């Protein structure tokens, strides 16, 4: 029996209309949808984004919802990734294609990568469908451009001393999940005396989206801050 294909599908930042045509085609035809969730009682946000598409399907499909808790301990997370891989592999061995849906793009800071590596090492056929990234979605929501000419964009997943070390070398900084490090972020950014524009976006493209100038004071998880320095004023 021919084994199934493992497909990473980026579902974008939140609005279903931002799904690519190719992603919709996959979702309309794939045998199994894998939609990890962070807690037993927490529904998958990625699944909620694509649910209207799945509801319009005329055929049957299966849904897997493995648990991927929000832990900093990567060693502790290994078991969850291993368990998800084993579950997915049983479906692939049965000849079923499995689409792993993930927020934004599968290739950028996605937990998809941990399962993808394991599945690929097991020599199953794999495919990645790119999605609209959270930070390009945030730029669109804020009605700004991220870079022009030879400006350098730096994507920051975690704020620590490394940001201070590279700050002078970038023109636009995209800081992901700023709720985790808002105070330190403000201190580091304010040390740079260049003219700057600071825009923060919460829940990009969703119904409760919020865009402000400056930093958010609350601690909502889906928060992104874009800092644009004036490239003509490096002093």
C-alpha cells in the first residue's frame, strides 16, 4: 500500500480570507486534519480559522488534535512531539494524507517544524504550503511597509541581550509575542536614539484586532510590535 503524504499548511494570521488558494485546495481534499492544541480544554486556533472551509466539504475527513502544551522546557516537549509523530505515522501508513495546520507560515517559528523533522527522518513524503506570516499580516493591518531599498528587517522571537547587540545593524525590527517581554523590550528600544516609529498589533486580522502606536501594556499572547528606525538618521 502506498503511504500517505504529510503536508504542512500555513493558515495565516487569523482571517480565513487570507488563506492561499493552494491551502484551500488541500483542506478541501485531504484525508486527515492535524490541529494541535495547547491544552485539553483549549480549542485549536488554527482549526477555528479553517473550520468554515471544512464545514463546506461534502466528504468525510478525520481530525487529530494532539496536545502541544506551552512549555519552555524543550526536553519535556519531546514526548509530545514524539507522540504526535507516532499518531500521524499511523495515518500515513494507512495511505491517508495528513495536513498539519499551523498559524502563519509553517517555515517560521512553527511547532510544525518539530514534527516535520521526525516525519521526514522516517522517510515519508512531505510537502509545505506557505501561508501569510503574522508579521506581514500585522504590517498590512497597521497600513505600513516593513522595508524599502536596502533596509534590513530583523525578526526577533525572544527579547534578551542579543537584541541590544544587533539593534544598530537593523532598520526594521519585528518582535514576536511581545507580551512575554514588554518591559525589557521598551528599555532596549528606548536606548537607541534614532528617530523611530513603534506600532503594535494584537490578534492580527481577527475580529478583536487592535492596532496602536507604541507598546501594549497588557499581556495578550498574540501581540507583535514593529519598530521602524529612520534609515537616514543612524546617529
